[in-house]
């Protein structure tokens, strides 16, 4: 038998207790053979059913007994006939003894291959184990199982046992199931056997390994703790993505009778000169080039070989760190498993001691790995201890590749916890979300966990294999609908959906989706159709303090703008704020917009740039709210007000006050720090006119959730006092002393 060639005997229970699941068994077993036709076309398969009325096996003829065990197909190379035989299994009428079937399957393998090819001979038993086994002539059933298991070990025969029912299924047969489960457990302890319980058809589909991949080490050598301490280890791949079968070009010109035809197409490429189309350019005159700006830099294979990094084969410990320091999203690529050299007892002891110490201290190791000599790259990864809870399984490590700086993708998004309370769910909404999560639990009490990775096949691959088998028989057959078993992987379970309907409806009611008509236009069209800072309903830029009045457009389609220009500063700012390739863009955009606003205000001629500066300020305010940077905006607004006072640009402050631009409030940005004050106005008798502009209660523009008393100590107010001055003060939150507005108006700020 070839190195990767396997001999498999399927032992299938077809007794009455299996009838309700036999259709799924037929699908799984035929799928197994279909995959062998694709990947392992020289593998050999035999089929044995038990629980039938008739008996057909060599042991019955030779020694007697072993009734109701029927060999449907002797061990032979897989073909279409094997697939068809498995798609039409007989329905038995009597009880089936799985021990008799195991012995018959072993006899077939031993007679076919003898003691050779250890590890390449396998039995696959599928039974619910509902039927009692026959009492042996001597000893107990467990003694009989021990004898069979010892013979399996001696002959190098492995066994997979698939039990299509839950392990906790109620035993209605007076303890028969419990006894059979115990006997199957003895097989797993005493021989190279594995028992898997599959409660659902989907689990059954994944429980039977339809493709066997021989484990191959990717590294054998030393795990270097230091120059004086090295542990012999072997490294295998633990998980690796199953790739979609390669679809190649084949020829149909070979005669149908030629069984040895490969149907392969040979493709040759010729390179010809542009100047001389008839001249073929030989390989030695061709050289690869690499883009470097506008030019192409030629690099020969010899130069490239000299440039390549050529580290020595090794696995070295760089150090230890806390488990909490390694984020789950750092894991890259496939997972490998480190085990001690199986023949080195000292290595086994050292690996076990190291793994247990790391687990106890909640540490992981950081390794530098070069798996093979001449490897062009170095891998840095994390080694996690895997302490075994089984006596016959040694301790080991799992290895995950970690990213370098170039591999990490930065996406800066504000935290939901920093959003204002108005944007966070209330208690009723949170309770509805909690109930939704609870009701869709994949592992409810008393039931098998659904969609376990070990038992969930890839639906894309399964669908392809089934269609390929169908096309081999009927070339013009249409693509069939998705199988019900695969639907349970790709779609929510209808049973769970019906049970959770009330919970889903309640969740939808509390989180009602409302259409936003403004989102129908693209970001580019929005910017083109309306001026920056204006409202689409035609209200101009009035009430610019309203968060909903100005929509912050994440215009990513405009390209990667790296500075704010003079032509479209608002659009440039929005694009820079939306960039996520570096965390620095937000701060740079805010800084550039501040400078742009200062330039517009300072260089204005009779207020000609005030409107554009207002649009920029509104956009800056919105961006700071979304990016949780309220302090930057508020500090800038205060600084801008002082700047205008110093440069005698009070008319710009009046303009902002009339448009309602204010500091970012607590409800808009939850991280704004608030200091409470008692506000008290008192006025001097500086004029002859009574100007009643002060209400008894007003909202502080910087603290909108509080209401403060404004007590007028003297009703006589200077006639020169103007309302916008008070509004400015409240808007900018500045300190007011005698003479800031009018000598007759004073303000005391008394901390609470």
C-alpha cells in the first residue's frame, strides 16, 4: 500500500432503530467516497452492514456465528459503484450486534493486508448502540472487548465510532445503551479508537471525517530556552483552512476506453520582442522588474537571492508575558501544536513542567521561529500552554502567529461607552437585547451545542462535492437546491426562530429603524448639491447648534486628502476625519481646520469670509462631537473669542452669536467635564432707562441640563447694554469683570 493510501471498512448499523437516520448516513458515507475519488482515488473501501435478516461474511462460513452481518462490498479501490451502493443501503429487520460487525471488519483487513501498513487501516462504525450484544462463550463482554482492542493494536487498525444520538439520551432499553456506551468507551481507552456522539444530522455530517490528511511535522528540532537549555519538540499544524478544489483545464480528446489517460493540457509560454515580433526572448535574457515611483527597477534573480533574508532554522524563546497582553485579534494564519519528541522522556517531562508552570502563572511565551533552512521569512508568535486532562495524552502548546507592525490595520472609531446618554440604550432596550442573546443560545441546557467547529462541515465544499457527483452521472443536470442539512449551517434554525418570535418582535419594536432620506444621495452629490454647513430643508445655517442640522458626511470617495485647501475646506476636513489608515489624521484635521478658521477671520475684509468661517466652525464642531474631542473645540472657541477681542473683531463674535454657535454641551459629548456655579447678576444705577432684558431664569448655554437663577439686584441697567453681549458671555463661558460689558452690569461666579 502506498504511503498515503488508506484501507477503510464501513460498519453500518441498518437495524430498525437506525431507520430514521439511515438517509443521513447514506449521504455522509457516499460523500466520504466522493471525496476519495477527488483526493485519494487509490484508497480502498469495504462496506459491511449489520442488522439484516440475511448473513453474508466469511467468518460465518469458516467458524460459524456472526449472524445478520452482511458484506455489501469487499475491500477494493473506490469507484462510482461504491457511491451507488452507499446511496441505497438495505433496511434491516433484526437487531444488530456491533461487536460482531467489528470482528468481521477486522478479519477483512487482516486477510487483505496482514500485519503490514500499520496506521493505514481503519474501521468506521456507525450505530446508535440500541441493541444488546451477544454474551460471549467465555468471560464477560468487557473481556471480549479487551481482546478485540488488543488485536486491533497489534494489527495497527484504528477505529472511528459515530453514535448518531445524544450522550445523555434516555435509555429505554433497560440499561442496554448504557452498557454499550461503556463498551465503546473501553475501545477508546484500550486501542486507537475514537467515539463521537452526533445528536443532529448536521453533526453527523461533520463527525465522519470524509477526508484524511496525514499529520506531517513542519518542524523537528530544539525549542531553545537559552544556550544551555534546549527541549526537543515536534510541531504539527493543528488547524488549516481546507482549500476549494482546484479547477483545471482538461482535454476531452482522449479515447473513453483509455483508463490511464490523464486528460491534462500542457501550456507553453513564449516571450517575443516588441521590436522584432518574430524573435523569441530566451529565459536568460528576461529579468523581473519592480515598481519604484514612476520607474521600473530591474533586479536579477541573483541579486534578489542575495537580498533575501536567510536565517538559520531554529525556534527560540524571546520571553514570557501575561496572557492578558495578547489580544485575540492578534492571532494570524493557522494554528500549530508543539509536542515533546515522543521518544524523549526528558523532553516530555520538560514540556509538561513548562506548560503547567505557564498555566499556573497565567503566562504565555513569545517565540521566534524559522521552520526550515532557507526559509525567507521569520515568524514571531505566541505559545499558549495546553495542559491535558487525560492520563494517556501528554501536555502540549498551541502556537499562533502574531502580526508585525506592517500587518496591523488601524481603524479608529469612537467608543460606544463615550457616547452621550441620548445615544445609548435605555434599560428596556438593554433588557430586550439581553433576552435576544439568551433565546438564541446555541448550547441550551439539556441539548447538544449546535454548530460545533469539530462537527460542522464547510457548506460550500459539501455543496460542490454533491454537485460534482451529480454532474458525473448527468452532465446536463441543473444545480439542485440547497440540502436541508446544509441549510441549518447557512440559515437560522426555523425552530429556534419560531420559539423566539416574541423576543425578536419586541427587539424590533424598541429599536425601530427609520429611513433617513438624506442617505439616498452619495456623499459627493450631497457636497455638490448644497453649500457646506447649510441644511437641506432650506433653513440656511440657522440654529447651527442643533446636532441634526448639519450632517457630517464621511466622504471617502474623494480620495486620501492630507491637507485642508482653500477651495473646499469643509469637504477636505470631512475626508481627513474619515480616514482610518492612521490615528493621527483626526488630530491633524482638527489642527488644520483651526488654523484655517483663524486665517479667514483675521484676513477678512468687512466680513466677506465670515460665512465661510462659520461653515468651517460648524463642521469642526460636528467632527469634534463625532470623534469625542469636545475639549479641543471648546478651548478653541474660547481662544477665538479672546482673539477677536484683542484684534477688535467683535463683529465676528456678534455674527456667531446670531447663528447660535456654542460650546459643545454635556448631552452632545459625555466626556465634557462640568463645574457647577451659582450665577448672580447685579446691576448698578448707571443710566436713566430701564431695559428689561434679563429673565428670572435662563439656560446656561454651556450647561443645558441645569437651570440657574439670575437675580437682578438692581433693576436699573445702563442704557448701553445690548442683549447680544449677554448672549456672547453665556455662549463662550468667559470670565466677566466690571467694564467687560457695561460698568453697570456685574456677574459673580460662585462655585457650588
